[in-house]
């Protein structure tokens, strides 16, 4: 009998093992099928992008410039997109030609920046003649001077812009063409909202055919390419936008932003420097530049821009707050506190400086002073849940557990049933347990 049971157990064990192997095989087959489907979808997406790229490169707006480039004896390319992406040989090292391109790019951006600085100082009107030739150099080839690169824009030299800054290849767009371009742009934007990017792209090309100076169409095109992850084409669009509207600063900033986004900080800095030289010292310019330098972790340059903003408009609360926030992030708490106090004296009814000062004091362990500033902020803006939570935290950190519970109880009474109230209740119960003997 025992031998029979042992034989039966062995059979069951074998069956279990075989069943387990079958389950594992089935799971592997399912996983393999899923991976195959994902790979097929990625390949399909790649083919679609490749076809779209080929179609765009054959578009008249692109083919005309490419044809001009092929006539050059050295085969130089004028697109800023190759400054970083095509500079690598098969071994991953930079070729001699690409080194020339990068040097020309750097020199061109610097020369362009100097040119605009000189014009701003002298009051000379911004023209598109050979004196601005340095701007062409980001796409200039090795050995080509900034001046010669700019002189190749014969279609732009001596041309005057019309009332809204539009100019294209030696001739101004007519009023009718401008209106058609605007209408096509509006249609393209509608397609973007609907998710029909192919139709939007087609309409944007048509819009630019009607008026190559339609800066909104250039920007929409670049944003669409960015959304599709086509960074090289986005950079190419900014370069063509620059060619069409040399005095427009927007493509320089957006080009810098695109390079920074892919980690090419050296190229980003070149175009951001050019943008600085073209900026009009507006709040938007300072915000843009300081933000991008902060994104690039260039703290010194960020501080330099914010300092310029402060010197230019010392009465601006926005400039003061940006400078105070910078000082706080850099660890200069005394400087930040002095700036927040100045803002509070200018805007005594604004709770913001009191909240920021309270944060600094709380982080430095001065909970009593932090509580005073939080309470002042709440007196100016009663019922602010965020500030109330911070006040409760400060009271708890200072050892005033019952005071913290009282603040949480106020939050629960203000917004019963809300997520903030639920969190306050949980926190109050935790502190209450600590008070129990």
C-alpha cells in the first residue's frame, strides 16, 4: 500500500512540474507577443516620422535653400541644426570639419551679439545689411568669415521692413498674402488642437509660403515639431526663422532653449548671448534669460541677469522678488530677508514677503519668528490653507503641540470633507496621541 502511495505521489509531482513548465512557457509566449507588438508600433512610428521628414525636405521652402547649398563648392550647410548633431564621426570623435563649424558658430554668435550691442549704444537703427553679418555664422562653414556669410544674404540687404516687421527673400508680402497666411495659421492651430498634426504641418507650410515673415507661423511650426520629438527639425525651423527675420529675437531664445533641453549647453549659451544683445530690457526678457540660465545651472549668469534687472528697474516688485528668491536659493538668507522686508514696506498688504520670511526663519530653526510672520500673512489672507499648514508645522517644531492641533482643527472647520481636512485630521490625531500619558 505504501509503495502505491509513493508511486501516486511521484506521478502528482511530475504532473505539477509539467503544469508549472506549461504555465511558464505560456507566460513567456505572451510576453514575447507583447514585446513584438511594441517593437512593431515603434518601427511604424519611425517610418511615419521618416516619411514626414522626407516630405518636408521636399517642400519648396526647404528645397530652395538646399539647392543653394549644393551649389557651394565646399558643400557647406547653413543650418544651425548641424552645429552639434553632425559633428561626430563614426568613432564618436569630432572631425576637423565639425570643429571648424563649431568655431564659426561661436564666433558668429559672439560677433552678432557685439554688433547689436554697438547699435544699441550708438542708437543706430537695426538693419539687415552686411553689418549684421555675424548672425549668419551659426550656420557658416569652416573657414567662412562672419562677414562673408552675411553678404550671401543678398536678398535681404538694404530691404526695409513693413509696418509689422515682415520681410521675405527680397520682397515684402502683400496685404492679401499676409491675410491668407493668418487664415491658414488659424486653420493649422485648429488642427493642432484636434490632434491632426499632419494637416496642421501642411497648412503651416502654406501659411509661410504666403508670408515667410509670419513669425507666429514659424513659432507654431517649431512647437509642433517639438511636440513630435523632432528636435533637429525644430532647430532647423528656428534657423530659417532667423534667416527670414534677422532682427526678431524670439528664435534666438527658442533656439537656446532647444539646445539646453537636449543638454547642449555650449550651443545654448551662444544663442542666449545673442538674445541678450537683442533684448529690449523688458520684464519678459529678464524673466526669460534668468529662467534659462537657471535651467542650465548657470547660477552666476542667472544672478548677473537678475542684478541687471534690479539696477534697471529698482522699483519693480517683480524684480525685487526674483532677486530675493535668488538670494534665498543661493543661501544668502540675510540678503533675501532684507529684500523681502523692502517688499513688505512697499506692499504692506501683500502676504507673500511675510510667508517667504517665515520660511527662511523656520528653515533656520527660529520657529518663534517664523510663527509671527505666518500669523501676519494669515491676517492679510485669512483661511490660506498652505500658510495654515506651515504655521501648524512651525508650532509643532517649537514644541507647541496643542497650538498645532488647534490650527489643524481650523483647517478641518474651513474645508470639511476636503483632502486638506482629511490630512489635517490625521496629523492632529497623531499629535494627540503624543499628548496622551
